[in-house]
C-alpha cells in the first residue's frame, strides 16, 4: 500500500484484441478524471480523443469527479455497438 499522501491506482482500457493497463501513483484526493488524464491513454488512442468518456471503478459506472481510493481500478468503457434490449427483442421475434 502507498503512504497517506499517495494512491496507487490502475487505469484500464480494452478492445477485443488488446488491453492497456497503466499503473499510477497519484496524490490523495485525485479523481477518476485525474487518473484518466495521467494515464496518457487519451493522447495515445484516437478512439478516446475528444469524445465524452464513460468510466467506472471496479465495474461500477461513475462520474469523472469521483474521488479515488488506494487500489482502485479505473475502467474506460467503449460505447455499445448495439442496444442489448433491442437485440433480445429481435431474438424473441424469431
């Protein structure tokens, strides 16, 4: 574990064929948005640049303003390719 002034967190982003994991040490009080910015993924991946981000911590969606705790895993979510409810409706019709 880190000292009381720092947090150890990880930022992850996954595509079907590749995963990026960026371990970080941030100041206490840092937010999800701070972690995403510090990860450098927004600069390295065109998919994420200049788009609204959906993020979560340990599979729980949250805002970019959420304050992080030591050991949190920040996840950057991709947009859905299709609406799961609509897919189920179409499957039920068949």
